[in-house]
C-alpha cells in the first residue's frame, strides 16, 4: 500500500491561493482515477480538481471556505501501490468568471457506489448542499438550461423523498420552533461580499434621485410589442440602455473606469453596459457590449440571453467583465428609492425603481450613484436629467 498526496494545482495567472468551495468526497470514500474530488475558486474561475489515482481517501486538507495555498496538500489517498506525488491539471468550469467551455471530457463515474453514464451539471453551491445532506445528484430531475440542476430542483427532490423533517410527525403535534442557523459565507457569495465591501470602502458615493414620467414611453413600448410580435419582447431596459448611450455623449466622464491606485481615469469610447442580474448563486453583472451599435430589439435579445447564461451558470469570463457603466433594477420590487453601490472600478450606476400610477400618468424614480472623486455632483445630476428627458420624450431617443 502507498499514500498519494494530491496538491492544490498551479492554476496560472499568478494565483497563489484558492478558496475551497465544495468537497465531492469525504474521508473513507473510495475514489476512481479522474473522479472529481473538490472544486476550488479563484478570482478568475471555479476549477474542478479530479483524482489522479484510484484508492481510498484517508484525509482532507481543509474545510469548505478555507483558503488553500497553491502546492499545499488537498487530499491524501491510500493506493494499492506506492506512487510519487503528482499534481494533475484541473478542469475549468463555465461558472461565475470562467473561461469559455472546452469540449466535454469522456463520461466519468461520479461516485463509485452508484455508477451513471455522465456527471450531472450543477453549480458548486448545489453540489456542496447535495453532498452535505447526502443526495445523489444523479437522481435529481434538472430544470435548468442544458440539463443543469438548480437549487429549486434539489428542494423538490428533498421534499419528494421526505428528506426534510416534517413540521409535525403526529396529528395534532406542534412543530418544534426553528433554531438559529449559521451559514458560512463561501465561494461566489464571499466574492460578492468582498467586492461590495471594497466598492463601498474605496468609493465616496454620491447618490442622486430623479423622478421620471414614463407615460409616453410605456405607450410606445406596448405599441412596438403589439406591432412587432415576431421580434424580442421589449421591456423598459432596452429603452434605458438607449437613453444612457445618447446621454453619455455629453457626459463622457460617467462612462469610465477609475484606477484609483494609478490615479488614472479611462473614459471609454464604447458603451459597455453592465446589467446587474440576480441568480441563485448571487448577484452577477453580465455585459451588453457596444450598446451604441444595437437597436432596441437587439438589446432586448442580448439582455435576455445574458441573463439566461448568468442564471444557468454558463456565462463566460468575457461576458461578465469589462462594463463601463451599470444598470441595476429590482423590477416590480424596486421600491421608491434605492442607494445602489457602484460596480468598481466603474464610476456610475443607474438604478431603476418601480413604476407607479399617479392619476393618468405613470412615473418612476431613477436612483443613481456616482464616484464623487471623478464625477461632480452637478454633472451627475445633469446626466440623469438628460436620461430623464430622453425617457419622457422617447422620440428623441432616435433623433
């Protein structure tokens, strides 16, 4: 018998450490060569690490949420014969900020105790939760894009199999009060928390709120949807994108990125609009690139495609980076006023609040934040007023 040490691989791009986001095995498990044993996350991508050998897992090198140094011990595996330590190249997944997907590897056995033809598609958070409660993802019916297993699918499977504690196991018996739950912040959620904290800490935010009468805009939107039934359905967002594109011509300082360490502001000639998108894994910002080139329907189609890719976990690194100004909206839950946090290193974010009826008119607020170091309050207000003017008189969007 011999002991084989699997080390945290060098993922490249100067990465010195990676966060352990999910274990696919536990001590005592028997693993096969190429079976996934763990997922680790860097600032660039989530990486799946396969076992380079077959054998029995005798020790794990860390806990979920722990930062592991490249070259540090990940797993110890007891093998049938002594072998030298080897670090196998990882397989990269198309998740949060990922490299475009490569051709899939040949089907592998995902667990030695339950053979299957291929490995279920699921995010690290879904895999971790399934592993913690002992659910075989091969038995879960997927509903996501390309057969991806979502958190809701796992919930439905758990409920159907009776894997959750019943509220009352006997007629008339009261359920025990729920206790406190401690949730460790790991993976994407930790990345989001770090980025929000960094943005709030480094950027002196200036928030400006302006009311917009969108009565004419809503009438135009409905008419265009009725008369162009074969085209992508228009929401408010394509019109807002167009209004921003036109407005930044007079206020190029808001369509920019600020390297505060170098003291350099780069005003972008193109308008790459980040669309803040809520997903099961957390907030992502896919990017509508070169928004100055497309029409309303092109924007609508691309926004829908990007949102689906983000929510399905298939968005690439390029689709999730490079924005120059961001739009954020809570849709029908948008409230009256919000104070959006700027997507660092950008200098402006435009927030959309819900539309309400006021007599015969339909109005909403734009709650927008600016980096006060590089955007003066007067210019921020004038920029939003320009956006308001285009939205209130939508014919001017196309002049």
